[in-house]
DNA sequence: CCAGACGTTGTT
DNA sequence: GTCTGG
DNA sequence: CCAGACGTTGTT
DNA sequence: GTCTGG
C-alpha cells in the first residue's frame, strides 16, 4: 500500500517539473516529509495545458451522498481500477499525477497477538541520490481524482493513488507499492483524449527495483503530526545492507 | 423489480 | 475492536 | 498509513 | 451513477 509519502520541495519546483505555467499556480505549499491521507496536497491535471491543484487525499466519488466514504479510497488496486464503481469513470476521464519525492512502507515485524510491531522504510528513486533540493528528485504516482458537489454548491476535489504488487526491493518490506510513472509516460497518463481502459492499464507497471533505493527510518514518521527532516533520517543498523541484498529485514527492530 | 453497495490493507 | 482524524 | 478516540448532561 | 444481490 501507500499510505504516507514525501514531497520535500516548494510548489514552484513542482510546477516547473511538470510544465505548469508559474502564473497558473495560485497555491503555495512548502516541503513535506510526512503527507498523510485526508490532507490537501498538490496534484497535476491536464486539459491541454498542465495545471497544479490542491486536492484531498482519499477519493470521494461524485455520486457519494456525503462528503466522505464509509470505506477506504486512499489507494486503488490496478487489478480492479477499471471495473470498481468508484474508479471506473475516473480512470477514463479524471487521471492525475501525484507529485512525490519518496514514500513509506511499514514492515510487520512480530505477528503475535494484537497489532504487531512495524518498522517503517523510506523509498526513493535511486538516480535521485545526491540531487538534494533539485527538481531531479521529483517523480509522480499514477493517480485518479473526482469532484464531489454538495447541495450548497461547494466542491470537494479528491484523489487516490494506484497500487500494484511490490517489486523485489519493496517485497521484503510490504506486499504492495504505489505505481510510479516513468517520466516518458507522465504526459500520456494525463492526456484526456485517451479513454481506452486497456491502453491506460498498459501504462501502469511496477517501477523497476534497480532504479529505487530504500532504508529504514525511525518511528517518528508514524505520527502525521511529525512533518520534518527527522522522518527521513536513516536508521542506523543492519537493516539497510540486508535489505539491499534483497532479504527480509528481521534484524531491524 | 428495489435495496444496498460502492475499498484497501493486513490479520486470523 | 473499530471508527475517525491527520 | 498510524494515532487516538470511543460519552452525556450541564455548567463555566 | 452503476453494478450486484435478492
């Protein structure tokens, strides 16, 4: 799954990275180290030109009676996104890019009674190492959005992130991972003239493990109230080396 | 036909 | 245990 | 995703 | 809004 991610750059850098005219950006958000569901975050949409908009993480279908859902919509499985009631139309007509610089997954450590202990890991794109502060580290998740309209006319723009099975780097930590768009696929994903589900599904592939990087982080990230550099500070220990060799990280607790 | 769901992950 | 809030 | 709440009446 | 279950 993907239930937490980072976007540690300014809105202006996001806009530049996704070809959004600076004059089009009316919102300014600072660097984020712990983006959580329900929060308002930048997403990119296109109608000929690219636009940056703030939307709420957790898709609320246009037909929903209330401005909330009784079920989770922070992620959409690629296996069912073309048929699920909540996502079928958004897949054809309301696709977006979700700008990010990294994401978190939690590895279940124990498994005894009650809720097992969990070790968070931080995942980034490997080619971005050493690109601190530059636009080079920004990538995009494949996303869908919808617009909910209340009786009083108010609009609520919401989005979801599409997930797929974990690749070899992610699997030791978690079964699933978000779909990261290769840069050359981004604009096609946004292209409103494409509405064939099969053509769109073909764009949704697991990102190659060889192009990603991961390391364990402290429990600081667990609380969405913590939103600073400490969330992505590497946790010292055996976990990193073991993980990069592709084995489970039972040694990290 | 109408009523009711519409979702994911993880855990058992 | 389960739902809500962030 | 995890953390934190989970309830009522009446009074300040 | 649209699909599934009864």
